[in-house]
C-alpha cells in the first residue's frame, strides 16, 4: 500500500504521513480530522454572505487528483 505525504501549503501545520490505497483516501483521512462540515441554516448563510463570504460551488466538474508514482 502506498504512503502519502499530506501537507497544507502556506501553513505551519506539520506534514502528515498517511498509508492509504490512493491519494483521495489519504486526503479524505486528513480532511475528516481537520474540518467539520454541517448543513447551514438560512440564518447562517445570510450572516456569512452579508459579511463578504462568497458562495462557492463544489458541483462544478470534479477534477481528478493526478497519481504520483
């Protein structure tokens, strides 16, 4: 099984060494331990947008992460 280095560019966070079947699995493993995702209420959305946050669209055509050998 390959081992991947996962790091956060432009961050002081340490490099993570992850054993995974593929890059996507390694990234998901780190993301799930780093971020929390919840469904937003209408009030949450209104507050965020009124403070200048831009609505991002994740449903655009997904790109594949290139495999690095």
